[in-house]
């Protein structure tokens, strides 16, 4: 909250400023929290296998709906395995062959399936260590794996990951493939603060969003670029819900907004200047400190924009979308 106030210059703008020519600018604020998967219910799964020439295949059970989870989950596996991201080939969901996963919902993918990726990667390291020790004629306790090769701790011998992958293609009694699942007894909440600044025509009650500031605690962002664009996208969706998107029906039940000509979705010019920052924390039950980001970001625009309208007019609109007509009617009751 302190950082969001600083970004929007809250103390200078609250509650309302007269801009002249019948227009005012006002600000409104909202706080929200969500969850990270459904505790004691959701399941995330990963299948990981070592291929010839030392690269990995990552089979996912969670669909990438545009959030970039194929990349994020591969990053998690690469970090544990000690390899480059280019060494991991991600395969999207095919329910005939993918491991079972509850799916990409309930803000669960990075938090839950990410931890399955950690488990699968650690199990893969154990298999690689055992197979490398076998090829070096050592016990697993006598060798170690550094991400590129298995070597004897006394320095007497070593074998590369590429050679292990190739040799395992023939005369091998144990497949270098693992499947791991993860479920969590807790659902750690991400938090965020959103502040909206609007400009309103006092006579017509027409208003536009000028600035929107969001500060989010989603744990430790693994891929800051993906987390940022997912936050901005969720805010855009929330702004549409707050200001534009509506469904109305005739007396016979016919939906008037039956095309995108009538059902108004905000474009880039309708959402104002969106600024996003992160206040990182560390969630010990998530992979590398992760909490969720998917759903929490849609929650603040509606109450923040309604709050800004209330600070501009004294009228609290409690039904979405917040439109000039509703404001005008409330003012002139």
C-alpha cells in the first residue's frame, strides 16, 4: 500500500481535484488477496525423461493458456537439473499421454505443478547419478552429478550426461524417466493493492481511466517478464469488467450484446496508463518461493474504480459495470 500510494502520488490527489472546464480527477484504492491452488484437493504432475545426447523432455499435465507456464516450468526444472533452458523440450498437454494434472485453474500452475517439476528433477538427478555410477563402476555414494557429468568424488573418472543418455539407449535395464505429482495442504495467498485515477465530466458523469497502479506480492517471481504481462492482462480484463462489459436482455430474454460491436471490450487506449511493481516475498511451500498470480490481479479494478467515482461524486455504485448513466441516476434521485 505504501509503495502504491507513492507511485500514484496519492496524498496530492486524494480525494478529488478540480481540473477546470467542469472536470474533476479523483482516485480510489482497493486491496485483495486470492489463493494458490485448492489445498488438499488439486494435483500437479510432471513427467521428465533423459534422451540421447543429454537433453530432457518435459511432459506437462497443465495447459499453457497464454500464461507462459511451459516456459516457467521448464525454467524450474532447468534450475534444479543444473542445465540450460535450451536443454529442455516442453510438450504441451495431450490427455492420452500426459500425466494427470487438475489443470490450469485456481491459480495453481506455477505453485503446484512447479513443485512437481522440482520433485521430478530431483528424482531424475538420482537416476542419472545411479546410472552414471554404474557406468563408472562405482557406487552412487562415490559419485556426484554437477548438471553436465557424473564424476567420481576422488576425481578418478567421469562420464558426461550426453554419454549417459546415449549409452542408456542400448543394453539398459532401467529407463531414465520419472513422473512426480504434488498436492499442497495449504493455499498461500498472494496480495495486491490497486489504485485508479479517473477524470470525470461533472455534468454528464462520463469518465475515463487515466492511471492505474498495481503493486503485487506473488512470492518470488520466477520469470518477471511473464509475471508482469500476466498482471497487466488481468488488470485490463478487470478494467473491462468494471467499466464496459455488460449483458442486458429484452423482455423476451434476447441478449442485446450479441456481438463484439455491442459487447464492449477495452482496447489499449481505454485502460489508461498501467504501471505494475512487485513486492517480493518468499513462500516456503512453493518452488523457489513462488505463490500464484493468475487470478488475484483481476480483483482490484472494480472496487478501485468505483471508489474513485465515489470520491468524485459522493455516489457509491455497487453494480457493474460502473457507467455514466448509473452515476447520473444516483446523483439525481
